């Protein structure tokens, strides 16, 4: 006859602990896999803008990013930026250069599109619209969420590539042509994939679409 | 295979040096010391040794904060002699402060780079000449930014016919920076090295002690002409500039 052995209290506690541990492990795995889980997606239709002329919406993996453009500071550059947004040049453009917690860069139209990514030439592509003169401002402050045209080492080499700062970078003031500021959606930008050891990213995140509000 | 190699190389590129200051002037290990300044010059501190240049032949060490705070007062005092407009015209925006600056193993007070708008200064440079050295190096940036106003051939013609400069500033033994008692066209031994160093010496002495140099030039026609050359050329760069 088999005698039934009752589990002691400590054995029951241990069992419950193990079950909880398994649940937490599996739960965390599925929760952490979704990098956008805690990112609030901004619906531009629910925001009241006093002036809609200079509002751009960039959609990335974790949601919408709302940018207010600044044509007063950089009229020609903002005009170029709007042209590229309107004709869909930035759709599919990858964030190929990401310095973690510092900045993200996209806008290489020629070699940086997710559908035709060229790792050997990325960062050197052109828009075909020609280079622009730098429009520098001693007033525009490079706070977190500033959007600006990237350039080569020399001034007057802006074209289509742009970057967004993920922190205040005061030393950029007067160095880069400002385009505007992110007014909503920084959370989504902070989730953009960065490289482990390099500023250049393998299989980078990209812009789903970029459009003007009007 | 090619794609695989590219992927591997991208994955194993060494640590990211692409911080925001490096992005601008391509010198690593710097941080901001002071950037809110009247003449818009930005002072940067070296927080770790760096090695730069095409052949990594320029080296400089991190600063000691006590030493830096002391030397900075002198640096800023001297830089404040220049307006923001003047500095902009001459491509001077960043001043990097470090200790024990060497170029190809030769100790130097400063290294100007007009392309990056940066002047690197060795804060351990001989204190006797430290302040004058700052202006000397700034002159090199002025000259590089405006070569047409500082023609070295025209300058050389101001000397006696039998005088010859050395082939380069570091390939002669004319290195002493002390002011000559009897000038005879040259303020220091280093002035005799090459024309651009001669010009920089005249400029730096005018910045530090204009009265003394002008007094010496009363008995030295060559020196007088050199001073006039510098003054006249600088007025073409910036009419509002005054010593």
C-alpha cells in the first residue's frame, strides 16, 4: 500500500515561487520583445495646432513624431525639407546613424532607403536637388528634439540628410542648419535602434511615412 | 561574401568615438569648458589623452583641473582682445586646452587648424612666453585664412638682401623666443626661421606690448616696415581691428 505523503509548507512555498518565476520569465520575454509597449502613440487629429502650415508628421515603428518646422530661421532649408516630405522621398528612409541617447540621423535618399539599402555607400547619397547654403542661427538652441540638416565637414553642403537630437547639445548652436523641433513623440524616437559598437546601424529602423499636416 | 565582410566590419568597428564634439572638430576626448562667451569662442577641455592627425603624429594629454582653471584666466583674458566678427573672419571658433602638446615628437605651444576652426593650446607651455604664444598661434590662423594679405615673398623683401630664412620652422636652430636687445629687423631668434613665424612674432609682440615694439622700431627701419605691413594687412582683414 502506498502511503500518501503531504507536502510540507516550505515545499508548497517553493513550488509557488517556481511557478511565479516561470510566469515572470515568460511574461517578461513577450513584454520586452515589444519595444514600443510603453510608447504612447500620438494622434495628430486629436491635437489642436494654432498654425498647421509648418507641422510635419513622421511615422516610425513606435508611432508618430510631430515636428514643428521653423521657416523663419531657415527659409530655404525648410522649403527643401518640405519638398522632400511632399514627394515622399523620406518614406522608407533609414535611421542608419544612431548615437545612443545623443542623436539619430536619416534622410539618405539615394543609398539609405530600406528597400534599396547600400551599406557601402550609405551616408554619401544625394537628393538630386543640389546642395544648399547653410542657414545658421545663433538664436536657435539645440535642445532635445531639435531637427537639423546634417552636412559634410564643410558648410554649404546640406542636401537631404537630417538629424534629431535626443538630448541638449548646446555646442551645435550655430553649427548646423535648424529645421524645427519635435513637439510630440520623443518617446518613439528614443526607441529607434542603435548599433552596439558603432554609430552605424545594421538592419536599421526606418521612417514608414513622412507627411505634412496640410 | 562581400556583403558578409561588410556586415562583419560594421559589427566590429571599435567603440563609438562619434560624440558631439568629435563630430564637429574630429578631436576625441573633449568636453565643454565654457561656450557662453562674449566673442563666441568656445573653450574645450581635454578629459583624456588624444592622438590625432593623418599619421597620428599629434598628441596631447588630459588637463589637470587646478592647472587648467589657472591658465584659463590668462587664455580668456588674451582671447577677449578679439571681437566675435574678427574671430569669425579668421576661422577661429574652438580653443582646445590640453597639456604637453607634441607634433611629430616636437613640443609645440599651439596647433592651428583653420579648416576645423580650431586652435589647440598647450597650457603647460613655458609661462614666460605663454600669453604671447596664444597671439602668435592666432596669427597663423589669420594668415591661413587670408593668405593674399600676408604674402611671404613681399614680406621677405623687407629684409636685408643677404638675409635668408631657414627652409622650415623646425629645421633650423633659430628657436629662442626672447626679445633681442638690438633688433636689426627681427624681434627674436625664432623670427629668423621662416617668414610666417617672423610675421607671427611681430603680431604677437604688438598684441602684448605694442609700445615697446614701436619704440624699438624707431631705430630699426626694417622692423618699422614689418610693423606697418602687419597693421596694413590686418586693416584689410578687418577695418575695425586695433592693437
